[in-house]
């Protein structure tokens, strides 16, 4: 035992001197001898079988490869970087967008409006047809309660807001606190999805894939533990079936994958600075030659 302990100490010293990772296999691992503790305390993993040792070595290699891609987040995750407490339950969409923007995620052009007059003013300022939506922390699916109007012009803005208010008047339970969110209409493009959950085991995890109704029907989604770099986000994109379409497949528009990767990475950093996060859905995101346009944003706190 004394000789084996001495050998374990020399092995630990060897690893520190060379900087090379060592993996140890022993058929006596289940007996937990003292020399195995010396190895483990020195940063050397001890496995009970050759199969496990090989699998563990593969995991270490993949981990190192992953870490090599994690760059550029030091400043954005610094202790002095702003942090935001996500309100419990569903947030109003304007609140969700403000939180994301504060944490460095571009949520596009939008304006909050408190009444029909403000809606008309917002549509006028955009000088283009707009989407007018209910903004409330009490309604999850706006379209299900008649809370969405599309292609709204300045002339039709007041009527659109009035129609939405009338539609939710019969909602059960009654929605007494609400506003509106106005966004310019977006040209046709590819519908994508970026989301996040606070997993009880893995912590903050980002999801990416096909968006719109395809989220539930096609299930073309990939995952990564946050935070990660744009390089890792690009790997995520290329893992999905929608990646081929983003390259301009047939009549689909060509989407800048690097800009999309920057966006996904920004989301991964943002959720690390959210306290009390439960889930985040940005769906759909319309992607085309002009850029990325988040259409709906849903944020839920614990």
C-alpha cells in the first residue's frame, strides 16, 4: 500500500509537470483504495473498466473541443454586467423585449402603446403597415382571443385597437390590465425558433430550430447549455434540417448564418444574466436577406 500510494503521488506529479491529462483504469476501483483518492484529489479520474475509461476520455476530448470555442463572453458575463430579475409568471411582451434589449439581444423595431390613439401614432411613425397585438401578462396566446391584427394602416389603426379591446372584453377571466404592441410588418422569410429553459439538471439551456407551427410538428430542434460562442451557435444551426433551407434552397431567401449565430449566442449570454428565469420563447423569428425579425417574444419567470 505504501508503494502504491507513492506511485500515485508520482503519477499526480507527472501530470502536473507535463500538463497532459491522464485517465486511470483499475479493476480495484470499487474497493476505493487510498491511492485512488490520491489520484482523484490530484485531478486524475479513476474508472472501474476500460470501456468507461475510453468513454470518459472521449467526453474529456469533446469537452476540450467545446471549451476551445467559448470565447468573447468575459466582458458580457463580468460581475458588473447588468442583471435582471424576471418577474414571476408570464411577462407582457413589451416587458420581455425590454429585458432582452437591456441584456444585449436585438428584438427589432417595436413600440408600446397604451390606447387606440397611441396605436395610430405608432403606425404613423413607422410609415408602413403594421402588426398590432394585445400586450398583457394575462394572455398567453394572443391570436386565440382575437388579440392580433395584421397589415394595419394608419387609417385602420384606431379600429384595430378598438376591435382587440372589444375581443378581450369577453375573455374569461376578464383582462383589465393591457396595452398594445406595434411592429412593422415583415417581408416573407423563413420561420425560426430560439428559446431557453432553466433545466433543473443542466441549468440554462438554449434551443434553436424550425419555427412557427413547425416547432411542434417537425420537432427540428437542437440544444446547448449556455453560455456559448457564435462558433458553437453556428454548429447548432448546421445540426438542424432547416440549415439547408437557410442557404437559399430553391425559392427560399438566403439567410446570413453568422448573423443568426450571433443572435443565438447573444441569447445564451442574456439568459445567464437573468434571475428567476423559467422559460423564453422567441417564435417565430422571420429570417430573410434583410435580417432577423423577432415576431413574438414570450418570457416566463419562476
